[in-house]
C-alpha cells in the first residue's frame, strides 16, 4: 500500500480549481457537476454494472460469504430506512432522515471498523449504527420524540447522533487525541476513530478546526465525508470550488475520493485509512462520492430545487443492485439466498413497526433527569413543584 | 433611523390595503417591501434561495431579486453573520436567516464580539444596520435544537436590539422597521404560529418598533364595565408564541369573572415596560410568560424591574410561567415543558390567592 506521504501530494487531475467554471444547467441535470469534473481519482472496485475492476493502490480480497454479508447489511438497512419513512408518513414518527442511496458508503465504512474503534455520527448514519450493533429500533425514539437516542454510546463506541452541523468533528478529534495520548496508537493493534459528516458540513468552522487539530496532534482519525451532492437545497459547489477530498492537502494529510456507491471500494479505502491511523499516520480524509436519493428529511420537498433527471441518473449507480449483479455473475448467491434476505428484511420491518407503535411516552420527570451529573438543588425544587402540580391534575383538584 | 419608509405601502394599490395573511406570508411580504424600497437590502442564509427557506419566508425573493440580493450561503452561521458585518460596513443592509434557533450558536461569537460592539468600538463610525432573523420556540414536534428560545443571551448583550412579533400585522411591519433600524436587530419569529392568520393593513404601521403594546385591558375585555378591584384582576405579559396562550387564558379567566390585562412586549431589548407598570398599578398582580428557561432571563429582568417600580402597588409577588431550566426535552414532553393555558391560569390563581 502506498505511503501517506504520497497521498499528501496528489496532483489535481484537471485545471486549477480556482479557474474552474461554474457547472452548466445541463451538467447539473446530468449529475456531472464541478466537483466531479474530469476527476480520475475516484477509487472504484465494482462498477455500477457489477463488474470487478482493479485499482493500482487499493484492492480487496473478498470471499463469497463476506460479499453476501455486505449485501445483507445493505438490504436490511434500506428496508429499515423505507419502513421508518413510511412510519413517519403514518404519523408514527415526527420526522425521518432517509439514508436511501448511501447504504454502500455507510456499510463499507462501518464494516471496516473494529469493535475498539470509536465512531462519531451525524444524523443520517443509520447504516453505521447498524454496523456498531445498534438495533434499528433504538434509532426510533429520536424521531418519535421519546428520547435523544437510546443506545449506550460507551458500550457501542457509537456517539449520539449530532444534529448541529459540524459539532461532532471536533469532539471526534479530541477523542482520537485521547487514543493517542493513551498509547493506543503505533501498531496494527492500535485504535482509531471515525467521524462522519456531510458535504455541507465542510463549510463549518468546527470541521476546519477539526482538520487543523487532528493534523497538529497526528490524531488517529478518519474524517469520512459523505458527499451526497446536496445540503438540503444547496448543491456541493455552493460549499467548495475544489473537490472536497483535495482540501485535505491544504491541512497536510491525505485525502481520497472513493465511489461511495461501491461497498467494496469504500470498505477497502476505509480499512486502509484506519490501518494508517492505527500505525500513527493519521489523520486521513475520505470523501465518499454518493447521492441522497430521497428528500433531505420527510419535511423536505426536493422538487423545489432539483430535477428528477438527476435522480434517474443516480438510480443507475444504485449501491445494492451492483452487488446483486456481481453475486449472481460469480454464482456466489442463488435465488434461495436472495429470497431469504427478502424474508429477513420483511421480518425486520414488521418488528420495527410493532416496536414503534407501542413505544410508551416518557414520564414528565424525564424532563429534569440527568441535566447534571452532581444534581442541582434549584432544578430539583423546580421539578418537585412541577410534579406536584401535575399530581394535582391527576387527583382532579385543579 | 435610515430613510423613513414606515408608512410606505406594502405593494402599490390601495384597494388591497387590508389583507388576511399568515405570519409567514406577512414576513415574506414585509421582506419584499423592504427589498423594493432599498436596493442595499440583502438576504443571506442557508436554503433561502430556490427553496425559499425551510419555512418559505423568503419564497420567491431570489427569483425576483436575483442571486446577488438573495444569497444561498455556504453552511456556516459564523460565516453568515461575519460576512454580513462586512457587507453592512460596506453600506449594505443584510438580513440574515438562521434556519432554526438552535443553530445560531456557531454565529454567537460574531454576534457578541463584532455585531454588538462595532458601533461602540468605532465610536459610531461604523453602523451595523443588520437584522438576524431567528425562527424560535417549540411546539412543533421537532428533534433536538429546533425548538429553543435563546433570546435572553442576546438581550443580555449590550449593543444588540431584540424584538419578537406575535401576529401578522407586527410581522409585516416590524420586519421592515427592523431593517430600517441602524442598530443590529435580533428578530425572533414564533415558528409555531407561522400559519396563524389575521387581517393586515399594509398602508400604515401601527406604531414604532421598540414599544410594547397593550392587547387587552380590564375595561375592554369580555366582561367590560365590571370593576377591576383587587383580587379580581391581574396582568399577563408575554411575547412571540406565548401571546396566543396569554389571550386564551384571558378569555378563559373572563368567563370566571377574572379580568386579565394582556401586554405583548414586542421589544425584548430595550424593554418598554411603561405600559406594564401602568397595568400593574391597576391590577396589583403580574404573571410573566415565556417559553425560555427562567434563570437569569428576560422574565427575571421584568420581575426585578416591576418590583422596583411598582413595589407599593403589588398585591402578590411577580410570578413567572416559563420553560424549565433544562435542555429542551424530547418532543413527546414538550406539552409539559411549554407554558400552556392551565399553567398560566394556575399562576393567576396563585397570584389572586396570595
Ligand atoms: C449548525 C447548523 N446549521 C444548520 C442546520 C440545518 N441543517 C440540517 S441538515 C443541513 C444540511 C446538511 O448538509 P450535509 O452536511 O451535506 O449533510 P446531509 O444532510 O446531506 O447528510 C442543514 C443546513 C443544522 N442542523 N446545524
Ligand atoms: Mg449532503
């Protein structure tokens, strides 16, 4: 595998970015926008047609069983996503943030991690959550309004979802600095941290500061940017003239763009990046080039700002379909396998639905719980007064 | 004040002078009128162009005024506020949209360090005629950071003016007056009331920006003509989304023979408490209502000032009905968290029984 030094100096593939012209309307329609212009550095191992291709720096030995596992992960998490979306439509969730289209980016990245690694997600990382052993039912409370995430972030090494764009990038950087200070970095058994954020997030000061800190402290941190082409209604070129992965160079660490709809390439590149971090050669930026196939959230209406042609184009690059085609071509899976995954995903959807509609509302005292580690007498008095007031209603005194 | 545009027509024709508008549409029309009146007025924010903002408050403005006047900015609030400062110094009048209350904090440094202080630091040589629009408050069943009431941080900061509208007429006029103001104005919009409707007269502003308004006095309330003898009356003060709750409480109390005067603060900094003092001198009792946590807040400030100015008129301590001193809870608990009719009436009862 190439040394990180080599990756610190990638030549921009095309004309200097500062002179890059704005994309034309036709380019936008075709999904071929400025960030994708003439860039030959996209790492791909499995084409949209399901063809295995070679890359000079990255390859992956994958068994039939492993690839079937990745396929299963992606199908199940997509089913979870569609079911949760439907539950929102039925009024069972207040909102849902779809991951549709980003399954390969998330499963590839998530499956590259080890149990001892730490992950800091933003709010769309349902696929990463899945790979950290979090049951999809544990995601529902956030969107139903019963909690703010019910998994144990320490046990799963999966931080709570962060909604304020960019905040978690600095938190992840600090965590990774701690891994280094604790002597957990320096050999193949080392620990690393992964931080997830979007293309829009790359404009936030917190993200830039995270780049600076991680570089200065050689933090074992993989910055994993899912460039899904949109930050709500704003296309990626609103945020950058330069392909996002090339930003890393300015901060002094490697930046790589991977086909985020290719689970094999994402897995290979992320494994490499984590390995570099374990050895002490972090940080590294990975830009997973992918597409948000659904609305930003269930509250959003993409028809106001993007053309459906773009979606149609990206459908041809579907992350799951290409794996299926490859499995069939290689005769690594038969119809019985696909049928069993279908059944499993259906059962998971039923489980999700039943769990969701039966979720109890939290009790009023939850408002006041855990604001402080050591308590606060002023707040406790406020709580007691309020609970007595609520009690008064229950007793019909009011 | 800049060029006085207070009485300009919202659009052109006199016949459409009174229209029934939602708060959201009134804001949209107010912004449009301000942009028409002054070519230096700019809109800046995330998703405010084609999308028209997540609440559609800037709907259609980019289409009609172009990308140079309605800027879909990169995703960075410090960037939005910080560059607006530079534009303001250069002679523009930027109107920044913060997508949700909880996302103002990346811009907090620019607001308190530059926006608030530049006029002072330059001894008046730099004016900062900018507006920061913030949809605020809860009640919409949202996830974290989308339901907060951060106004007290800004009212606590010298150099900033802070206002909040509660109805379509104020939405239409206050936003234009805020844009006309040569001081930076934080403009808090009651997001859960965006779709409430009322008739709006677009020919004449009902009054200046930095004044509170009496919405209901004991004498013109439902049971008009009855006396407001002590024990039967109280004053309710609120702003933004809580005005609806205060008015509902006043209606409910009137049915039980209790007269509640209701005052819409409108301006949170500077506070305009004259009408509050007058009312408290009549009723002897005050309940202050706000969704924001109560500790060290605008409601604390009002309580302190009223007890100082109306000490001998008060028949009961000033009571407050507010959000709790906790983070905003998961939305299934927001009904408990937010002041509602029952909690306001409960406080009124306590005050009357003191
Ligand atoms: C500080 C902050 N500002 C604004 C928002 C509102 N907001 C939520 S998601 C989003 C776009 C994020 O785009 P991107 O980083 O590309 O992530 P994606 O949603 O595409 O996964 C915005 C502006 C926010 N959550 N936090
Ligand atoms: Mg995005």
